[in-house]
């Protein structure tokens, strides 16, 4: 099968979209499919991503990646999006490639860059099946990046829902999601073509508990954590990731436990880096690790004790799967797509959203009971076993081939 993929991002940026795409491309290449990928260029961010060119051109056997001119997205310089003029580069390459199917990741974000619904006109003209994937709850991010008075916020959300979310996603043959919770949300948003399938996964061999080693953080990062319980926060340091709540809750956790019981390991970068540093200095032992390369994340997971996320807006939360595979439990709010994955008392704990007391209680329970952490971690590893990337991508290929009759097998 010849597959054209338009995506809002790719490596070296690390997030749910790019990690998912990487594993899809690896599997599609192994299966012998031909793939043409269009994504934003990171050339202008060479100081941040010096190896950006490693992920362009002939990336894997049968896989070519085309970088499109890009600009900053939502005012965040290291978040890139395509430009309106870049769409002129897409159409001739699509015509030349003649794909059997077109797949678009985050078409709402691409729509804001291109100024048109990605690939729809071309797909309809040439009668090519065209699928989309809903990765990010952008409507819920509006108040994080554009704080407005409540009435105006409500109006802006409605306008975006009707003229962007509904208009864009309903234009495709199907809008895919890998989350039951997100599927229900899409139905409420008026996405009529939504389809849920288990299309996300984790590399169980790479995210291995066997990577745990003595003095890992001292040897790898030159930091002293001693016998403190290590809480890992992994993701962008941006408002949508729940940092306002985290910075309010951590001092209360320290009041309960004392300042020498925990170390916060914060992997990622973003506009809140300085705010986080200023808020936590003198309060708790913490370490800002900055951007961590993909090949370092499995060991980082395996050598932590608890993975903590305070984001209420995840559509699935791939880092949860990675933590489970590394055999560490997760603490998260009972909101969003994490509800699909966390079974309280089995592979992690859920706290009431925005409730600092409950957050502290759940973390205190795990911090003070290493046996409970170990049991939940082992159960988490067992729970995630069926979610390998090969199975997830094979289901996507099967969906393309069976539900979209024009698609052909390799």
C-alpha cells in the first residue's frame, strides 16, 4: 500500500504525535509499504535540535520524510506549524506519489497553518480514502494560552468548535482515536465520523525494568538523589500540562512528608521552566533535566519510582504506557484519556482533579509504602503487555485496507 501521511510534527520533537508516528513508520517499513510523510521543518531551531536533519529525506526503507516551511505555533517558538505557502509543496508531491490512502494527524492544527483542510480536496478529486487522527484536545487548551473573561472564553470555544473542530474532522472519511474516553468526547463535540480502536502502544522491549541500576542519576546526570523517592514529571513545561496545580500542590506534599523524602525529576522544556525553578527552589529537592533524547527516556523511566502527571487534558497519555512497561506506577488526575489506562489500585492511583489534598494523599500512600509501589509496578507491567506497537499499527493497516476498499495491500 502507498500511504501519504500529513502530520503536525515529527522527530526530533518528542510528544505523543511524534512518538506514535515514529513507531508507525517503523512498522509500515517492516511490512513493505511505501510511505510519504509531510511535516514541519525544524531547520530554524537548529540550536535546539541540532540533529533535525537526521529525520528528513529517506528515513527508513520505503519511507520518505518531506519537511515543510514552518513558523512558531501559538506563540511557542519551539512548537512549529506549517505555513500557508507550504501547502503548494504538498499537492505536486501527492500527485506524483499517487497514494492509495491519505492519513492526517492533527488536521485541526495543520488547518490553522495551511488555511485549508489538509488533503481533502485532493483526496476527493482523485477518490482517495482520507482518514484523520484526533491527538490533542486543542479546545481545552484555549484558556491555558489565551486567558479571557469567562463569557468571551465560552464564545471563543464555541466558534472554534463549530468552525474548526467540527468543520475539519467531519470532512474526513473517518476520525480515529485510540481512547474510549476521547471517543465519547468527540461524539459530544459533534464529530459524526469518530471511530475508536486500540491504535496506540508501547515498545515493551525498550521500556524495560531491567534498565534500573544503582546510582543511575549520579552517573548519568551528575545529580545526588540518595534514598529519596523519585517522582518523574515527563512532558512539556507549558500551561496545558497542569503545572499551575503542581506548583500549588508540591509545598503541601512537602509539609506532609518533610523536605528530604522526595526528589522531583522534571524532564522537558518550555515557557514555564523559569517559573518552575523559582517556585520550587528552597521548597523541595528538584532537578530540571531539560530535553531528554528519546533513547534516554526508557532508562529514565525505569530508574524513577513514580510517574506523575497533573494534566487533565490528555487524549490517551503514552507516557503512562511507558511507565507501566518500565514497571513503575502512575499518579494522575481522574480526567481525560488517562481514565482508559489507569485502574486504581492495580497499576496506579487517581486523584480528584484540582484537589491538592487528594493529590497529596495518593502520593503519600505510594511514597511511604515501597511494597505497594513494587506491587502496582509489576501489575502495571502485566497490564500493558497486550499494547505493543506492532499490534497497534497492524490494526491501523487493517482498518485502512478493510474499511477503505480502494487501499491495496503490499
